[in-house]
C-alpha cells in the first residue's frame, strides 16, 4: 500500500518569541494572521522583518505564528551565503550553536547570537498514522516525487505530533524548485 503525503514548500521565515515580538514591534504587540497554514494553529503573519548578516540583508522575511519559546530564523543555503553566514541544516528547534543574525522590525532591532538555520526536510505525522504504520519521531524515510523532474529525496525526518498534525512534508524552496514541486503536490513516502 502506498503512503501519499502532501508536500508544501517552506520559504524563508521566522518564528519569534514573545520577548522578540515586543522588541521588534513594540510593547504588548500581537501578531496578526495573514493566512492559516496546513498544520493546526500555525499561520503566516502579516508582519515581516529584515534579516541582516555581515555581507547583506534579506528584506521582508515573513513571520510564522504562533509565538515560540525561542526565536528561529529559517533560510536557504543561497540566502545564508548572500548575507555572509554559515547556516547549518538542522531540525527545527535545534538551535544551540547555530548562526547568529540581526533582526530589524518596525520598532526595534534584535541581535541573535544563535537561531538561524537551514531547515532539514521533514514530515509532520499525526499520532494515529505513526501508530498504524510504526513510525516514531526521528525515523527517516525517503520520498518519491513524480513529473518531469521526478526525484527521490532521502533522509526526511518524521516528526510525530500528538496534537492533530496533518500528514505533510516540508521542503525548502531550493529543493522544491529543483524538482519542480509546488505547494499541494503529492509524493510517495518510502519507508
């Protein structure tokens, strides 16, 4: 039996802590929803910030809510090179020792000593699906796409979520563009 997953493309974005929302946009500021995303409670915010490195800047980087405990900046390898930093491929939340950048909002600036990564490709997995097919967080799978530039992506990390996750694979925009993948395309998980 084939396991089909929805693939969505992750463009550069930022997850902010409460402290940094206020530092960048003002005391008591609350993020506002531009568009809801596939995963429950996640949304693209109306708010954007500039990300500065030693050699350049990425303008108008979208914030993804809700707020998190730690601020995390997710960019591509090409963008890291453009702004002059070395951002390593990591799972979301694995920020210790990651690259530092400066964030500029409408009301202030935040200097991050660490927190900028290239997000490792991953699949959000509902707990019921994980139980049925024997997956656990940290398992790796491959994923086969179809079409004119069909590829097999290796080393995709499964992330089991007990809070009603939708079965969804996230690739960064460089990976997706190379394989001609667009939001909502389907692919096959190979265990």
